[in-house]
């Protein structure tokens, strides 16, 4: 091949690589750090995200967990599938798939999450609920949420109540 042809092929390869979505996101950032870059708290994802893909030109993303994940937080039962998809932009997650919440006896998909100042709104399409951003500064753990074993002892709500008076 002549030199101009090699330069042309090299240029085409560079253009393709620079415009294709990242296979593993930005190698320097975790999925939690990417959430923060879009003005979301890390606690929207449970601990243990193995990796993610993000197309920064469209906002389309996939986050990968090590299997499905469920837990209860403040009387809300949540389920995460092993792959969560959607579209992210500043203060907005939309077209979400892979996250559901139990409302009464029905499991509803969380379709959209919007940050409005110090509030986070979760929408299931027909209804929505607002929560303080401060409620999501920490990531819950699969299986136990925030009521996990700490130092060999499980701290339930009753345990916290009793320990308050014993300390």
C-alpha cells in the first residue's frame, strides 16, 4: 500500500474509534462516579456494579450487576435485574429498564428518575414519588439494603431502638 492509502485507513480507524460508544465506559471512572458527573447521588445503584457501557453522544447506558438484586428500604421493596439500561443526561434518567418497586401487591417498573434541586423524583409512569437527595448518598447492598450485618450483628429497626437506650 502506498503511504497516502495507509494514512487514509489510519484516519478512518481513528474516526471510528473516537465516535463509537465505550465498551466499558470511561476506564478511569466507576459507574458511581458517572452518576455523580450527571448530578445524581451514588445510592441510586446498589453496591457491586461490575461495569457499565456509556455512549456519551446519546446518553444510552448499561450497568451490570453480578446477578439480580433485591432489598427493602423504608417499606419499599426494590428489584434490580442483572443489567440496567436507560438514557442519562444531567439531572435525568429516562427509558429505564431493569429496576422495579413493589407498590401494594404490584411490581412496577421505575421508568424515570429526575433530580430537582434537593429532591429526587421516581416515576413509574402512572405515579411518582419524591425523596430527599440525602437519602441516596450511600449505596444499598443487595439482600439487606441498609440493614446489613455489621461486626457480626444484624441491626434491625428494633435493635437500633434498644441500643439507643443501652448506650
